[in-house]
C-alpha cells in the first residue's frame, strides 16, 4: 500500500453520508456516490488500491453541478480530482467486513500520481434511473445559472429620458459592439503574453485567435428599462477544451476576472492607475482595448455602471478626461508599429532532398517538412563568403557568427576577431559586420602577417582566398 504524506484523523469525515449508487463497477464497485440528504451534499468514493486485507478508497466532496457534469460527460473523473476546489482529499481502508479504518487527510499537492485516473476518464455508463429527476435544474436553466455565478453586470441608462428610460436598439447595439471589441482585444493581448512560451511560432496568431474564439463574452442575463446585461464566459464543457494544455485552460478560466480586475476595475481618471496601464500595455494594445471602452464611457447618449457581484462593488463611471484619453488610446495610432521589444530567434530543422535546390522552399512546404523548431534568445549562423566593396573573402571553413536582440537592437559578433556591431535593422547590422570583417582582414592579414606568425596561422586557418575586386576588373 502507498505510504502517504497525510494527517491522521480519529473520526471519518463522511460518516453522515449515505450510500446512493455504484457509478462504476469492475469485479466490484470502483466509483461510488454517497449523499448527505439534509444538506444535499455529495461525495465520491474512488477505489485506488488494495491488498489481501483491505481496500483503500480516495474520498472527496463534489457539488451537484460537478456530479451532473460528470454523469453527462461534460467533465472527466480526472478533471474532478485535479480541479478540486477544496485543499484536501481523504482516504479510508475498508476490510472485507466493511469496517472503516486508517482515516487520512491528504493535501492536494501530495496526492500520489498512481491514484489519478486517466485524463480521458469520462463516464461511459448509462446514467442510472435513480438520477431521473434527481437534479434541481434543466438544460439551459442550469447552464445560465452556471454563467451567472461568474458574471458581472454592465448597465447603460439614457441621459435623456426620451423613451421613458428605454435604450434604443442602435444605442444598445453600439454598446455591445464596443464592449466586445474591447474584451476581445484584451483576450488577444493577454493570451499573446501568457502563452508565448508554450505555443509554436508557426501559426501563432491563428492559434491565439482559435483560443480567443473559444472564450467569447456571453450575455447570461438581461433586464428591461435601463439596458442591463450580465456578462460571462462559457464554463468548460466536454470537447470544448480538447487538446488544450493546462496553461491554455487556465487562461480561458481566468480571462473574465482578469478583464474585470485590470480594465473595468480601474479608475481611468486616476493618474497613478493610468500610468500603471501605460506601463503594462504598449500603445497599439492600449488603443485596441481602451478606445472602444472609452466610446462607451464617454457616450453623450447614456451613462455606464459596472457591477462586480463577487466583490459586491457598484461603480458608475465618470466621463474620462482628455489627458487620460490621449494616454490610453492615442488617436494618431492607425496601424500596429514595428516591434521594438526583445526578439527571439527561431531555429527550424527540416527534411530536404539533397539533390534539389532547397534555397527557394515555400512557406507551405516549410510547414509540411518541419521536424523540430526551437525559440532562443541568442542564435548562431555560419558564413562561407563575405563580400565588401573592395574585397571578397572566401573562407576555408564557415565561421560561426553569434546573433542576439536587445533593447530594439540587433547584435552580430565574431569573438576571434573581436568584432561586434549593432543596428536597429537586421539587414544593416549584417552589412556593418561584413564591412568590419573585411577591414580586419585588410589591416591585420595584409599588414601584420609578415611579422606575426600567430596572426598568419590564425588567418590561414579560416581564409581560403582573398579576391581584390579592382584587380579582377
């Protein structure tokens, strides 16, 4: 039996729960549902190991929603265990006479890997008839309730009470479109930052779009008179996050709360908070996120109120002043500027036919034959020939040149000749490097070799031939 990192208990925590139904059986029960009827609490007993004397059961409490989602294949048993909200699991050893003993409480982080079911452990049995009418919700009502628990409210009230406080269709449509534009821009910026280390640079933008499209803002409730809507994102359902890594699932689960905390919960007239936004988001991203939000807040037709139900916070937005608008959403910024942040280098290994010219390989072919790809902060390349205005240097063996990008500058260096150049444009940096290399060859090789054997030995080891272009002509 597995030796557990646990706390010993003197009493069984689920002693008031009663047996309800065997969910999975294999030569005996494997997964069992227990119910505490008075408070409508649910627990699962999951068989994890046994010997000739006892069977050990992993036990944990779940909500009615989680039980429903598991039985109807929205989530797996693996997900129930891995995403358990409570910080502890419980185990008990039960002998052949159904005597309970060896009660232990295990922190989530200490749960042995061998106790986990398969990731695709969805419930595949027919749902037992005892669950007919068991759940106190039906389809859409339950789904809406689940959305409502995580939602926040946005309310627009007309400034002019022309229609008894009712919002026009065009006013409501503009409001919804601007909100969607702001939220989606935030999702793209957030996903690009948080997931850049785990996503392949090949089709990066397409993958980000796919993730964002899978987490759209939803209207989970609405109210008449002043236009009130509740906004949420869809809870996970079976298949919806199929193939997504834990980091992507974490992003999808948190993005709504992140938008509340980082965007809606900010006083956009507060100098300190505006400065924080300026520091956290580059200009293009700020404009995409805040320009549509500013259109809502500064509308001359209605006023916006934001309600965070979890924090019991209600905020009626004041019109944003000009100085904040200029800093949050620069008007002149029409297109995304060239990146001036740190760049990385992508090394791609592909399979090619050695008998064919692969220098003109197409992007489509490149995607099809890529075997490996790796992103690095620094990279190396090999040069076989270096041409200048006066000389061409043919190398005996290719030289390894180091690349890096820092503070918006490309750096190219070759340590044996103590050469390092930098420029904001990669093409210009390479041009400078070649010119300096030629200069080094001209000065050191041609002037110093006669009196310096070490110099001669070094240059002859790398240089095969020097062609003077003027002599050639």
